C-alpha cells in the first residue's frame, strides 16, 4: 500500500498529546509521574500555541478536580497519569460520572500495587473498567497498542466523552507510552470536529447565564440528589446511558477463522502475542488472536460469536497481571450463549518485558488443554 | 436542571403610590434557605449577591460550591453553578476559569472544606494567582456533620470530637487562613472580616467587592475570610453567638486587610 502521508517518529506518550490537541483538547491538567511524563511535557509546549491552558497541578487530586471544572465549562480537556496518580483521581472520576461530564483521562499504567515499579503492567484493568471510585459508575475504556493508536484513540476518546457526556479512559502501559514509532498526524475518519464537540456541550455547560441571552435561567451541574427518589432517578438515567454505551464495543481479530485456540489479549501484550502466533502459524499451528479495543464496554458479543462459529475451540487469556480481564472473558463465554467454551489463563508478572518467545510455551500447552498460569 | 427562582416576584413590586426603599439583590434567589436560625450564611450570601449586582457581572459569573453547610449555596444565587468535591473548590474553579477566561468565578467554602481537606487545593490555586475569588466562612466547627472540631477551632473550645476542649499539642491550633494566604505571591487581596455587627458587615461587603475587583482587573487571587456564627453547634442563642465572635474569635483571628494590590 502506498503511503504518501508524512509520518513523524514519536513516542506513544507524545502521540497522545498530539492526538489530543489535534482533536480539539484545549486544557490539560497533570502532575508528573513516570512513565507518562512526555504527555505533560508535550502539552506544556503545544497548548499555549493554540491559546489553550496547561496547568501543572499540586497533586493528581487537584489535576482531576481542575479537569472536572474545565469539563463543566464544556471545553475538551484531559489529564494523564499512572499507577498511584490514577488512584488519587478516582474521587473526581466518580463525581464526573455522577455529574455526567465528558472527561478524558490517560493511564499509562505502571506496575503495582503500591509504588510498584515504572515498568509495564495491566494491573489497573479492574480499576479502569469496573469504575474505580465510589458508586455505580462506568468509564468507557480504550486500549491502544501502538503509537498510531495513541494518536487516533484520542479523537475517539473525545468523541465518545462528548457524545455520552461520560468520562473516557485511555488505558496504555509503560510500553505503549514509551515505544517510539512512526505516526501519521491525520484525523481518523470518524473524528468529531471541535465545533461538533462544542455543539454537544452547548445544551448543558456552565458558561455564565448571559451567554444564553437575557432572562436565561441559571444552570447547575452536580451529582448530589438528596430528595427521596431523586438519586434513584439519576442512577436509572446513568444505567440507561451505560446500556447505550454498549454499542461502542470494539475488537480486532487476527487469523481466527480456522483457529483451534483463540488467544485473548489487549494493549502491548496483544502485540507480543501476535508475534508469537505468527511464528506458530508458520509451523502450521492453527491459532488466532482476539484483541479487545474497548475494555469497557467489553466486546463480549464478538467473543461469543467466535465461540459459536467453531464450537469446541478453546480460549486462552494472556494478560500482564494476576488475572483480571479473564473474568470478563469467562463471563462473556459462560453458559449456553458462550457455547460452554473452555477459558484458560496465562499471566505475566507486572514490571516484566514480554516477548514473543516466552509466550510460545503457554500457547502450545493451551492447545492441548493445559494451563500454565504464570 | 436548576430550580432557583428569579428574585422579587411582581406581587412584591411597589405600586404607583409606593416608593421602593429596600429590595433583594437580583443575584440572590428569592427562596427560603436551609440554614439554621442565627446562621451567618444568609448575611454572607446577601453581601455576595449585592456585590455581583453592583459590579454587574452576574450574567457571566460561575459559582463553585463546596461541601458542608454551604453545599447548596447554588440554590440561593441566580448564577450558573457547579458542585465541587469536598475541599476541591479552588481546583475546580481553576478548571472553569481557565476553560472560560471571560467568566467571573468564585468559590464559597467553609473552614473544614477550605482549611482542612482542601488546604492544598486552596493554597496552590492562590499561589498560582488564579483569577478567582474565594470566600471562606470560618465558624470554628464542622456545621453540616454536627459540630466536630475544625482546623479553626479555638484552643479550649469544646466540640463533639474535642469533649475536653481543643489542645494545642496533638490537636493543633486555629489555622489563620488570611495570614497564610496573604503570604502567597499570587494573592492580590486578602482580608478577614466578621459578620457579628453592622459595622463589621459593612466592612465585609467592601472586602468582598475588592476580592472580586482583583479578579476583574486580572491582578490575582482574591480571598475574604468571614468570621461567622454557628448558634446550633455552639449551643448558643444567636445573640450569644455574636458576642462569642467579638469576645473570643476576633482576639484569635484579628480583622483587617493583610494584602491589597488594588492601590498599587
């Protein structure tokens, strides 16, 4: 395929920043933490040039709170962090869910628990897809695997955040953030323009009532509902929204048609798995890859379709944690709808660098129905 | 979404033979408040509303509310508003003001909210010189949760969590926020006032006006501390609460302007 569009050699973290600004992001609030520092560093350079605001906050608590304020004003805005920093943002994240605000957060995950290390990890899966903060809240979660996807997914993140008035998290890891690859700086086909984003926020943003003409009623953005039945009504509204968000589930499949074993992996681990599977294919082994691109909503229907298409085929989840996404895979494939497909699991310890060779043995064993847990 | 009513129904407008000598500010919503009898939030709200009217900025003003008794302050102003998490109002206000540079943004926070859980957010927003106005209600207790010790509780003061009276060592001394704020380069105006007497109320209004003025002129962060009564949690009559402000609080929290860049 000929490619005449210029490409820039940048890190995933830089691609996040370029993608965000190209998508219309005008406010960034953050606090330094490895391995995502290129995001705030790039933002501090890019945003003033487009009359935007870069603020280095005093903590991730403050950064996420500033994000809440900027989102309430209806301006495309974001923060980014990793590990313990994302934990500190959960308070604001819950409020932004409750207040229905279009926040975009990037987590270039590092190893945990606690201070952990600065290596890659998928240990934040539960925190990202199950809510993370208090109350029933759901974040749309996108999982890029390449620097190009870091760029492209920022457009998707802002489009989804404003379409649903809901926080969106882009969940990468130290590998995705630090890997340097050629990136095309052209908006993806389904991107929303900054004007479209603004139009989506116009009906609810706080802006000063005078902007809506003389005599306009004041607006209020909040998550507190004390009157009897009011919180129930608010949660029903949120539930309906979360249900509607299920239409946004996305996944990619590679060589699955004739595969006796389908490996399920996301993000940087999916790239290592793809190399493993390519080598095995050359040896005539029928294996394929299913890669969730949205982790929430989880692409369970696509996964069930794979199970139904070839009854008896096994699934092997490979992830860099102690077993998190495997629970969503098992839920998706459980019972008759999932054809009773067998789900095996292999975990890589957080902080380690995955490579194609080290995954070959667990895949071969899974073909024979044996599980090498880690 | 918002149920705040507009002020002064037509029924209350003067007839042809009457002359209007006293009115509610247009920026104040005409509705009963949830505050206790003798609480000073009502006076503070009214002063803020008068200032917004006089500066003619209500139509571009955004209020960032807090958590505590003043959590529902947005019900009593006719301006756009949003809720902040406990203590984070100055950070949230930073975000709103940066995203909407033409707006006028103020926070309205109690002592637990601003001086305990939100001390970092308040101090750093002030230090950055964010163009916001922070109104700080100091009544030396947590009101909404039932009278627990606040960072501003006086030494020896009995609260539900200092049954023997607050001890300096171990429980700390009363935080003097105005002095703390005045020491920060980003602060353009800092003054402590009290709401216990007519004279003090008049001074408080002037201070509030100045704290908005520095925002409008782009000079930096505006801060006003208002020593306020909480008869309910002090277990006093409103009259006794007023006396407590002048006899016990003002000696510990001296009134006056500690920073003013307006005349520079």
